[in-house]
C-alpha cells in the first residue's frame, strides 16, 4: 500500500507542473485537459493507507479549479 502513496505523490508532482503551465495567461484552458491527472492521483491516494498523496493531489486539484474559476473557465 505504500507504493500507491508514492505513485500518488509522483502523479501529483506531474499534475502540479502541468498546473504551473496552466497559470500562464491564455493557457488556463489547459487545466480542463490536465485536471484528470491529479484526479487519478487522488484516486490512488484514497486506496493507500497514508493520506499524504491524497492530500497533495487534492491541493493540486484546488489550484487548478481556482485558476479555472478566476479565468471564467476559459482563459
């Protein structure tokens, strides 16, 4: 089960890097495409006994959703 947590954290790091790209002006729409990455990571984090990976992916999801809300879901 610890491997699921490590995999979840690694997926979360990839999601965070993609979210940083989505913070660039006029690239906010990419968060719609990349939002699936931390969702998958959070799913793996829910299967793990540890909560670190799950919480990290939920944080990345929150960053992406807030960026989408600030940009009106498009920009």
